[in-house]
C-alpha cells in the first residue's frame, strides 16, 4: 500500500470496501462505487490499476478493470435514471404522447365512423362522429364492436386533451420564460426537438430557428432546395401573422429571444420581463415595414 492511498490522488477506490461489494452503505456496493466515480478527480493520470492492487482493492489488474466497469455502469445507470425523472423529460414524454394520441384517435375515429356508417345512420367523420357512435346502443355483435372501437377513439382524444392540460400546467414551472414567450405547447415541442432544456439552451439561435425543419435543411445542404427560414416556430403568431416577405426577420428575432429565454430558464429559472418586452418591440418594428410600404404605395398612387 502506498503512502498516499488515503490521501489526495489516492484513487476513486480508496474509501471503498472491496470485501463487501453488495453492501449498499457508504463503504461498499455499486452505489458507493458510482458516487466515487462521479465525484472523484485527479490532477494528473496515474497507474490506477497498480495502485488499486497495492491498496488491496483489487486482486489483479483484470480484477480492477472488472470493478471499474461495474462502477462506471452503475454511475451511468444512476445518471440516466435521474435524467429521465427530470421535469423537462416529463414534458418531452407528454408532448410526444399528445401527438401519438391525436394520430391514433383520428385513425380509429375514421375507421369507427366508416364501419358504423354501414350499421347505423351515417355519422360525421372524425372524433366528433366517433362520439356520436360511442353514444349509441348496439344490438348486434357487429354494432357492439363498432361502438367499442369508437369509444376507444374518444378515450384517446380525451387523453390527448388531458395531456395538453398537463403541459399547460407544467411548462411554466419547467421553463417560465420559454413558456411565456412561445406558449406551453410550442415550448414543450422545442424542448423535445432539442432533447431537453439544457441542450436547447446550448444551441445557437440559428439552430433553434430551424428546429423541426430538418428535412428542408438537409435538402438545402444537398443543393436541392433553398434554405428554410423557420421550423416549428412558424406556428408562433409573431411569425405566422407577419407578412411573408418579413417572416425571415421575424423568425430570426423570435429564435434569438427563445434561445435567450431557454438559457435563462436553464441557468437561473427566474422570469425576466425585459427579454419579452425586447421581443415585442422588435416584432413591432418588423411589422411596421408593412405599414411603411403601404404608405409609400399610397403616396405613389396619388
């Protein structure tokens, strides 16, 4: 055992009990090893396998690497579990579930109303028609199956609405500035496309601007299409309700502030009204171009 086994630079294994690997306490077990791996550090590389053998932690170099593998695997699993439990990940699951429920509900509703149209008097298409079919009193086995299918479609549509309400409640707590600026649903979609609030906060505004338009972007990079001006942020009123020739400017302005909002949410979590006011002023300036153009056109006509 070397003199610095229990001192600075002794190695991640110094405080672990090698004789009780299943002990969940502070001195042994995978959790303790995972904590040591995650929290440990060293200023310079050292011959850790040799030090581990000399310290009695491992019987051989191969044994050391086996223990290191188990410790790093446990640390990775812990990190993944913690990440999956994070609030932004719940938003990602919820918004993806919204899309799944909506897609499947519409498909089942179309099938149910088409089927029911041959059994009952014709019902409207879509989920509204499925609700009418689900309320009917079937008398034959075929009618029962059609009504049951319509009921499933209605249940999924209702679940979609419940998920959307959940997103409306949770998004402002997870990303207060982003949710206030983009709306809860668009904020959740941006977080989902980026893979989380932290990845979104680290992206440049140019990338945020075209999130959701990856196919168009790749087509542009391949020389088959012009560069996309916007991705999913097109659904925002500041872009959609701006005249087409100014939407590029509006998209850039919105993407820049959305990126800033995501960074504030991730690093501080405090609501900052200044960035919202700056965006409103910038969009007002961009939209004023249309009024100026209309005024110039009117003057020319006179």
